[in-house]
C-alpha cells in the first residue's frame, strides 16, 4: 500500500457546541403555518417540528461521529484555504487515486455509501482491479473545510485548482481520476477542462456547461423565457414543477446569500427547514423523505453544517460562481477533454423526456459538445443525490468509465 504523507486528524465536535445546539432547538419559536398541509408554501411545520424535537432529544451525534471516524481524516491548508478530506485506501493490485466532490446541500458524508465498494471492490463481489484510493474532501466553505475568511471569493473553478494542488503537490499523485455531482460535477468538469492531461478521466452526475453561472440573469432558471402556450398539459405541469424545485434557492443564493445567512446561522430549525426542502424535492422521495434519508441520516448532514457554522459560506458559493465568471483555459474542443462518464437519473429527466430517451436527448443539446463523453447511462429511478440514492448503480457506472483508462 502506498505510504501516505500526512498525520490523521479525527473529527471531534466539542461538547459545548452540541449543548448550545440543543438549547437553541429547545428555544425554537414556531411560526403559524395554517393552510400549508399540502406544502404549497414550502416545508410544513408538522414534520419539521417532529424532526427538530428528534434532533434535540434522541439524535446521537457521537454515534455518527464514530462512524465517520472509521475513515481516515486529514486537514491541510492550500492557498489560504483549509481543506478537510476523508480517505479510504484502495485494496487491489494497483488502486487508482480518485477524488469525489460533493455539492449543496450535500456534505462529504453523502459519499459514504459508495466509498467502501470503490476502495475495496473485492469485498463487495467486484474485481480488485477496479480499486480506487478514495479521497473525499469537504467543499471549501462547507463542513470541516472552514473557515474560509481569507478566501471569500471561492467558487467551483477556483476549487478545481485547489483539488489539483491537493492531489498532485500535497498527496503526490502523478495522475488521478475525478468524480462529482451537483456543483461538484462542475468542479470535476473544470478539472477535465484545465488538467485533462493529468487525469485518467472524470465521471459526473450531470452534464452542464461550465459557463452556466455566467451572465446577468444566471439566477433565472427560465433564462427569461415564458412557458410556451401549446405544450401538452403534463409537460407544462412538469416545467412548472421543475422551476419551483430550483428557482428559489438559485435566486436567493446568488442575489442575497448574506441576508439569508443571518437567520440560518442563528436558528438550527431555520437552517434545517431550508436544506430539508431541497433534500425532499430534489431526491426521488415522492414526498416521503424517509424513503431516502432516515431521521438520523438527515440530522447527521444537518449537524455537520451546524457545528461548523458553514451554512452561510456554503450558499455564498452560488453568488461567487456568478460574480467571478468562468473563463476557458484553452479554446480546444471539446472544452472538457478528459474522457467523461455521466450518470442520469429519472427524477431529473427534462419535462417530456423519458429515461429511455434521456441519453439521446442529451446528445441533441448544446451541453453534449462540451464533453469527451465515453460512457452515458440513464437510470429509471434515483434523484439528485445519486451516490446516496442509487449507490450500486453509481459505483458500476463509475467503474465502467475508468476500465481500460488506468
């Protein structure tokens, strides 16, 4: 096994931080939420209050912390940015280094269901030749990669530079693989654009354009276009649902993240409500979040945000994607030259497009030409949190992308 150059730094949240959290939960002041039984106005009070009371009275962070510390943890500083990452050494004849990048409102722990199968495939019925040495950072400004007070300008393409320094200069890998979802897919795409020669390839959970946050109205998911009048009713309704799912957080996070942050940073119930809505509507939960996340799993992710005081910097990253626009490092085509695999999931099918049509539809869009795609797969289930919701499918898709490319 390759020697590792850094001392470990296990996760430990001080008792007084947890005591303060419990007190704040106990002092929650609840709004009148009459008439919101159908969730028309957003997260409903009934389930949120149940979850807050469970967080206060029954949830056991120390149990979660022990599970997290079953992995190796490290903390380094790169270009004035604290970078926490988790590692599972690969078990196989020649494990390939792999960096996994999460998005919002994810934490590094959203990768926890796929890390062991990726690192030790032989223990899960796979081929040891597919083993990866798995590196899972917390996105700067999220979780334990905080505080980022010296670098308030961070965005996805700047994080890609940090990741490349981490993998090559700090950890000493000559070449590596990269994968990511949500904004982590943009970080990964930027790695495949700027550093393609030093990557085996990339695997992502969506195929967005790297300039998607550029422009004066990047916060407007519609691009300023009205819904056409002549659409079938079901397609019209799906467009409305899609806009409702994503428009709110994009607009607020890009236009006024600090204003929102004061409330979310002061109230754990408020913070939980904001991210719970995304976990519920973005996952393939069909309205029942506990089919995807148990209460304990929800609250482990929420606690990571709370105890690190990172909700404010995690949402500001959206504004920085727009404030510091992406610019190309070269003018070659495709812009993302690294061999690319993409996993598509049914809950994110475009309106009017079935899973069977998904790959062909992607290839017909202007997004496809950005990538050197070598492995496109669509699944008939699963939502935005792909490695959490369909971990087996994600692992197999990723392995297939890198077979023959190591």
